[in-house]
C-alpha cells in the first residue's frame, strides 16, 4: 500500500488544506431556505476559483452511473453520497457535506455534519458521538499500531452512546487516488493487519446511525439512506501517519457539540 514521503507529503498537505477550506466555506452556506443544489454550485465555484477539480464529479463505481455532483450533500436519513438538487434545507435538518478535491494530482478528502438550527438533544448526541469517534480513531493513527485497533475504536465508542456504525461503506487510503488501500471500516475487520507505517495517509470517516445499522440505496444508484429512516451522521479527516503524533491534514476546529454526549 502507498507510502508517501517528502514532496509528496507537501503536495498532500496543500490539497488537504484546500479541501478543508472549501468544506468550511461551503458548510457556512447551509441555512434554511437554500437548496442542496445551491450549496453544490457554491462549492463548484470555489473549486474552479482555486484551480482544482472535484474528486467526486464523474466518479464511477463498478458498473453504475457517474456521480453527477461536485460534492456529496446528504440530508437527515441520507448517510453518504447524496446529490445536490432542488431539495430545500429546513430548520431541524442535519446536512452531511463531503468535499473531495484534486489539486496538482493529489487528493484532499474531508466531511462534516452541519445541524440546521435546533435539531434536538438526541441528534446532537449523535453528532457529538460521531465526531468524537473520529478523533478517538485518529488517536490510534500511529506507526506500529494495528489498523484493526483503529477501526474497532469507532464502533466501541458509538455503541456506548446507543448508536450503530454503517458496515457497507468504509474509509480508505488516499493520495494520488481518491480510494487507495487499505480499507478502513468503522468496526474491527476480520484481520487487524496492516500495521500502520510512517507515510501512510488515511481517510478516516465514521458513518453512524441513530437506529439500526441497516441501509438502502435510492433509485439514483448513489444516495445511501438508513433502512429505518432515522438520522445518520458522518465526519471525516485525512490523516498522515508520522513517527510521532498523527497529523490531521484536513485539520479544523471541532464543532461546538464536541463532548456534549451526556
């Protein structure tokens, strides 16, 4: 699996910092009355102005259709891969915004969940537990740690809060390509390997459901929703394994809800 060094790492730092900036600027547009398509168009303009490309637009998975959006915008029970369109964002919605860009041939990938106004205590608890599980997983992103221990930490945390992890969609290595090895599930996989090594770059992305772990695919062959119609949260960072502390290449301040899961 890819190991990145020197100028390659510098290029990833630049791509990830830009992906972070576009994510945060686009997330700031989310409010009642705006459509998900307008948020997608705003992000597309930022991507164009910064002389980079969307890592998602036109992406094909297996024999399915190409992804038609510039970013992924998933609302409420939509888990991931939502497509911007005419849907109007309402008070009480939670919006998962996932931004991936390609800058000078390198990929930056990150996501967060935005609450729109008052979403209620249980949904706040869901968002906090998901974001906390991401940072717990990142704390395992150290040279010599088994990947399986990192993965298991996500489910272990969210289960204590009464939530479930999505099993069909996982995090991944990232660098020259959007999806590289290794796969990074949010539960302990069949094997704990590989052992993490300096220079590995991981997109760690807990996807956590309020209800059951079951999912359904919508007719667009992209949007993934919860089987029981309950809300889902998604947070993601791109992280570099170093010889010391993990380096969050898409670093941003945590949301104000962090730590409010009591």
